[in-house]
C-alpha cells in the first residue's frame, strides 16, 4: 500500500544526511503512527539521537504522534503547521508534548 506520507519520510531521510551528529539541537526519539481510515497503518521512528529514521518501533521512544496519512503529508509539505495540527486535534500525542514543538525543523516545510 502506498502512503502520501512516504514522500515526507523520504525527505526527512535526506534532511538527516545533512545533520552533523556532533552539532545537534534536538536529540529525542519520536514515533509516528500513520493512520488511514482511523486505524494505524504504518509506524515510523525518527531517532534524532542516532540520526536515523526507520519503519517499526523502538523502546527508546520519548514521544508518539498519531496522525492521518493526509495530515502528516500536509505537515510535511508546509500546508499544516504542527501548532495548527495540535490546535485542530489532527494529531494525538502520547508522551512529552513539549517535544512536538521541536519537530518543526524536521517535519514542516520539507
């Protein structure tokens, strides 16, 4: 099954190759539960401690974000900010809510 959000994940992977592991502002581990029809269809881990993104799960996740495929694509393409997604209840956060604010450079306007 093809997801619109896959294109955003690919852009995140490219952005991660440009990060200097010795000079990072954010070192947290996030999990994105991508939903289709209200059910989790795919799970990605954005590991900023080890500077990688992969499909699956991790015991080190500090913040889980559940978001629809459409809304994650909108966030990644810059038509929906993380702040607006939160305000409109388009994302559900489990864990440290403050960490979501640190995601903007990695997810928004790719």
